[in-house]
C-alpha cells in the first residue's frame, strides 16, 4: 500500500497534480523522521524545473486500520478536492487500501517554512485562534447537515479521545462511558493531586452525557469535526504571509462543530478570565463565519448553548492522556459555564 518513493514515481505524482509542469525529479534525499508515520525527504530536480516545484515533501502514512485512514482520505479526496486554497498542507497524492483502511498522503513538508500556531515564542491570542477558527469553519460548513456525515466511518466508536464528542448512537455512547470511568478516570485521580471533589463531578457528567448528547443530536445541525484541534496541530507561516494550515485529521467524525472551538480554546490552558475573553470574541466569530459560508437555521444562541454542552466531552482527552493540568482547565470552563446545571436533577 505504501508507495516506493522513486524519482520516477514522484515525477508522475507531481505532474498529475500540476505541481511539475516541466522538468523531472532527479533524486531524493531522505530526511530525519519525526515519527514512524512521517517520512520526510528533499527533492532534487532537473534544471528545467520551475522554481515553484516543492523542495521538501513528506509521506504521511496511517497504518492503524479501521476508520482512521478512511476518514482522513475522505477529507482530502472528496471534501476539499475542489476547494480553493484548502485549510490543510499542500497535498500532491492520496492513497487508500479499502480492504485494510491503510492510507498515505504525499504532502509538502512545512518544517522549514511554518511553525506551530502556539509555542513559547507565539502565545495564543484572540486573533491567532480566530484565524484557526476561520479555517475550521470552512470544513464544518462544507459538511454541515450533508448526507455523508451519516456514513459509518464517521459514526462508529473508536475507543479514543473522540468517544464522547463523536455524535453516534445512545447505545455506543453508554458503552464508551463505562470503561472511561472505570479505568481512565480512576487512574488520573490515583496518580495526581487533583481535588477529589472533581472526580465526583466528572463521573456525574459522564454518566449524564449519553442522554444529554442524544437529545442534542436529534435536533440536527451536525457536521464533521476535527476531534483533536489543539493549536499544535496547526501550522502558520513563519513570515506571517498566509493562513493557518490544519493537519492530523485521522479523528475526523460527526459531532457539534463548536466542539472544535471549545477544544482549541480549552487546550490553551488560559487563566479563567483570559479564557472568558477569548470565548466572548471567538464564539460569535465562529458563528458569523459558518453563517457567511452558507449554514442556515443555526442561531448564535444555539451556538453558545452547543459550546456549553461541548465542554463536557472535553473531560475525556485529559483522562486519555493522563494530564491533570488539562483536566483542571476543562473543569474551570465547566464551572464557569455552570455545566452541572445541564444534568443536576435530571
């Protein structure tokens, strides 16, 4: 399934994509892989090659099987295929083995030209996160209430951090919650100095979640979401000359669009007052963006309500990663938005 990267193969792929109008690849210099799934390399070209030909590429492989490769390929091949300047790294070839779900993407290597949207030199700002939200809203609007979001690859539980945000069936949500509580929740409180009172709150919220979410799912206004939109999954140009590019779409699934917004803000671990300022600016920005892109019948009031609801599934990723500080950030938002009122007395 994974291609053998030769000058001939690469020349063919780049020509078919339109990225190599003249000339050809003469050599490939392997780079240092950051992980097993990324195979970076430099490309050498013949003298008649245009300067626009990509100097550095990578092959991203996905050998997890199941739905992971399929959903990522669906995004690149079907949803963004005709989208001008799509909000993802430039992509020159896509492959999927339907029998196994294994896939690959041939993409431009952004290591030397871009940096993570948030790092020590670039702390989060309302504008920097807003630019990311503008980009994710494009994907949400393309998928909003479309028949494709009902396909099994976007609905089946995966036993990963999407098990609460994925808008699946009530039965699957209930089946996912029990092992999360029995294992992940118990472990994080045993291995950290978290306030024990948070454990009871988390457990009550997770027990209530399947019914809360099922009721919301029945209302419609669903889309396909990234599922792991932390700012380190977003690259921005070093020269500031272009929009953010979002990668790692293997958790792509059906859900509430504004979950990606809540996840992005909460993962920045802002102090509560700062987070509230970000929310006040960015929730309306997201709503305005999807509305401008053609989403009808979705009010700002409903968007805010969905944001509040989306804080609850943000409990799961810190449990999966066993990161107490991330759980604290989630529960600060949970408290400020009075999320317990959504299920107290239910």
